[in-house]
């Protein structure tokens, strides 16, 4: 199992619209990538204000999914909910 995490570092003076992220951005990315399994975190403390975790059966499945749709549209939509530059991490889920 592969997990793609999109993390938003807590940044002084930054803005983040959690409702827009949950209700608009994540559904748009999920629909483009053909994913139904997504976890969304709202950071209460720690280094991240928010995160989304997408699961894929394999690295190949992730690459195929991410090649679908308009990547530029997903990137452009970030400005609609935050001033934070997201950090992405791909992980192998081992447990």
C-alpha cells in the first residue's frame, strides 16, 4: 500500500480555509485521480496545520492516477484555500 501525504506546514501569518479544502479541493483532486479513500487532518498542534492522505494499491497505481486530469488546475486551486506551500511525501504503508 502506498500513501501520498500532502502536508501544510504551520507558518506564521499564513491562512488556511479548512472548509474549502475539505468541501472543494479534496473532492476535485479525488475525482481527477479516481480515488475514494482519503483522510483529511486538521492539525491541532505540531508542525502541520492540515494534511491529506491518499492511498493507492501501488506506486504504479499512484503514478497512473496522478497522470489523469489537469494537474495545473489542482495546483492553481491551492490559492483558493491557503497561502502555505504544501509539502508532499510518498510512503510505503507497512503496518
